C-alpha cells in the first residue's frame, strides 16, 4: 500500500487528560487511489488529515507514504510538513488575489527553471480545463474555476499525496456535484493519490474509491461506497449512510433455513442473514433503507403517510405501519399521495442487515 496509517492517535494539548481527538485509526490507500473521510462535525476527520499533512503530531501510532515513515510516535519521528511532499487544497481556495492565475499555479515551483516552470503551469491549467485563463485574476473567475486553480497549484509540484479539506463546501449544490466529478477525473488523469475530507456523503461517493466513516475520533469502517451502504459494519455507519430506519424484527427458522420476521413480512437472505442464536430469542433490529420499501397498491400491508418531501424525480415518504413501526420509502413523484393517506407497501430487501436491539 502507498499511504498507511497504523493505530494513529492525536491528542490536542488543550484536551482533557486521556481524551484524544483521533483514536487508533488504521487504513491504507494504494497508489493512485482516492480516499475520503466522512462523519459528523467534530468527529476528528480534519484533525486526522492535518496529522497526515504533518500539521499535527501523533500521540500514538505511525503514518507512512511509499515506505517512508512520516510520523511515528513510539520512535519520536515527525517529519516537518514542508518535507513530506504532500499537497493541500482548502475550502477557501487560499489563492493570492494580487497574482494572476498563472502566477498562483507557479507559486509552489518558483525554484524550477523558467522554461520548465512555464511548461508545468501550462500543463496543469490544461489538466484542469483553464488553459485560456493564465493572465486572469482570481476575482475574475467563478467559484468552481477558482477551486480548479487551487487544485492546479497543489498538483504543480507533483506531490506524492494530495489532501483536500472540504474543497467544495463553499460552492452551491449543483456546482459541488459537477466539480466533484471533474476533480475525480483530474486526479485520475494525473495518477494522483488523494485523501479527501467532506461532510457530504454524495460528494464522497462521487470522488472516492475508499471511504472511511468516523465517529468520536474512531474509524468505524473503511470500505467501498457499496459496502458502506449495503454492508455497514456498525450501527452508527448504518444510520449515518443513506436514508433508513431500524425496525424491530426477529430471526426465526423457516423453510429457507432462517429468515427475519418484520411488520412488513418475512425477509430472506440465506447467504448473509445471521443465525437465530445471534441475538437473545432472535430479537434484533433490521436496517430498512428507503429503497427497500416499494409502493404497491396491491399489497396487504398498509401504511399511513406521515411526512413527504418532494425531490424532483421522487418523493421521500415517512410511513407509519399499523403496529407503529415507521419506515421511509422513495416513491416516484407521479405517485403524489397526500399526508394522512394510507397506501400499500411491501419490502424488497436484497441485503438483510441486523443489529442488536437498541435499549428501550
């Protein structure tokens, strides 16, 4: 692996004794892969990014790039940030307003020969699609263009690793989504290994090959987006990723070997469903995603529409079953039912995911 973190922990000097901002985080990125860290505010994702950059020392553990130790708490190794060959892109772009686009991109390679520097700037601006903007000032560019200049500047010194800290947070939603896809294409074209911090799940899904979900300073799961969504390792990941609810259920023997009984009927996933003995009396909570619930007027299971949110191509319905269980459902927008109306629903669950029942 190219980037490796082993039991990395960070404690701020102002933090209470024994409390760490990041605790025992381990993951790896292969050369050319893009990783993302997501999680709620204050979970430690930006602190961890700063530790990789060399801006925060490790309290425990170690960080290495391409076999070189950057930080090792036990051996008291901490390479300064400027020697790590790690680039950074920030939320506020941090462009120099008095310099042209070309001079901004060239800032980190000022020591290279003039002809070589000019060629590198030209190639970076071509890479980010701004080849005609060399002489313009940052204030003459849109927010998305400014962020691409910041990306070109970070890539110009050919960093071993690129770190991006909430790079799209100040942009509007439509531009964020488009720019996220553009940045992935740029990083792929340049063969750059990158690690992104974001609070936006869809942004992480659009950019990253591997995603880490953090909670209270700990890494709950490091995996591909598909696995985070369909095979969450912890209850926190299951609740944080996507739209879904935890519904009471019971695992019992059945004709298929064993199945999960819910208010929506029996769920079957013979290859992955836990054994009834996995929980006391088989009682558990099952994760039901909004896309696991299908609107079907012919279904005998009826549900009351408590809330709905229009999302263009679909509604997100909050539905209450007769026993009080609440589920969410994505319903095509031409099925425009009213709050307070009863509709038929059924479950289509391809991945049965269960957890120990939450305390009452």
